[in-house]
C-alpha cells in the first residue's frame, strides 16, 4: 500500500477521486481520508500511482492541488529498482484462439534457497494481444502466512513488509515482522523468533503490486534464507487459478526465461507450435505436466552453502 498527500484547503473527496480516475487508476483500489487540519486528503492503496500522471490529470481537470508521496510511507517503496521486461509476440490467429478459448497467461518467478519450498502463481492475465509486454522490478516484500502449503492450495499473506537484499525480517508473535539489517548480501532472510510454525516467502512487484512468488515452511526458532533469481516461467492455460496458488506441475506448454545477462528478452508464441526464441541458451521450452519445483525452487546451492546456511535458535 502506498500513501499520497493531496494538499489543498478547498479540494473535495470527489475531486481527488476524479484526479485518480483521470490518471488511469481505479478509484476503488484506494481509500480517502481527510487530513486533520482539513487542508487536503490522504490517499492510500495499490498499485503505485505515478505523481506526474496525477499532477497532469489535476491540471487537465483544472483542480488546484499539490500532490506528494513521502519517502518511507509506501509499502512498495520509492526506489523502483532495476526494471525487467519480456515481450511476447503472437500472430492474430493465436491471439484470437487464446481469447475465444478463455486462455490465461500465467507467470512464475524463480528463487534460490537451501530450504524446500513450492512455487506460487505470481501473476495471471487475459489482457494480451499481438505484442504483450510483461514487466517487473527489483522490489521485494517478505511475508508470513498461516496457510498450509499443499498442491493447488492458496497462500494468503497475513503480514508483509518491504525488504531488500541483505536485510532480515524477524518474525514475532502473531506472525508480525520487523525488518533489520543482516543476513547474506544477496538474499532475504526471515527469522522466526517464536516456537510457532508459519508459512513464509518473498513477494515481488509486478504492475505496481507485490505478489508472493514462493512459499516455504518457517519452523519455530528457525530461519529461511531466500535469494531471488532473474528467471521467469510463462505459460498459457485454460485452467482458472488465483495468484498465490501453489502450483507444482505445469498446466500447459511453458517457457523458462533467464534474464540474468539481459533485463529484456523477446519471445514468440504460436497456439500450435508453442514457444520460440531463436534457440538461444537463455530460454527453454517446458512441456505441459512438467514438474515446476526444480525449475523454480533452486536448492542446489552447494557452492554457496556457507552463504545460505540456515540458522537455528537454541532456547535456554
């Protein structure tokens, strides 16, 4: 959730909503509360809104207001991080067939850890055309949940906090967490300071919203160390699945794309021929019914065992 100040002694809630809508955002995704001094409104919600777009919308509607988003008050954060992008090209026949057949484009994100975990549906969309762009940034959250990790089960976050590489979230009673410095510089650490088991993982921002990408058991007095990997798996399927759902087997033909060496890739999809990318070694075709766990949860960190070594708290 991000916070915005709409500063004006005369502005109304309806005018604030007019600006939000004119800037291309959905009014219902945000809350609107008057400031204590009645000199404006505090708007909170997600996805993240672009200040320039809001200001331009206010000018177009001839509404005088000062708009700001103070650092430290946004759940997603001010720094957008490194952007990544995959462009998918399709011919008109493929697009028409996908749309008429109610196909959904699903996305998954890879991580590395010494713990055993499961991949989650990172995003889903039916908004695609002849050229479809999938984008994300290096913005992360750590979360805790009481949901059980089972195939096709949905993981619902009960607490989430902004976090970045080299930081650690200390989990206390109720699954609440406090983010502090510490842990491997290339990973996100989640330390359980209680004797209660939780489900945990990391979320990554796509389309302005942080969505969980993985789920791991977080045992009492133990720590999970998770490192994001710039690999994304895309697949089309007619099976309806919510984001945050545990998926261990692919429902349709997919492609695993490695963006480690380049933050932009272009691939093609044909309804009959499947995925193509020029045969380069930064991608591979994933057949339907493939096991997704070894593709998206990399626990082969033998060379980095010391870096990712989980810790256990011993209570006296």
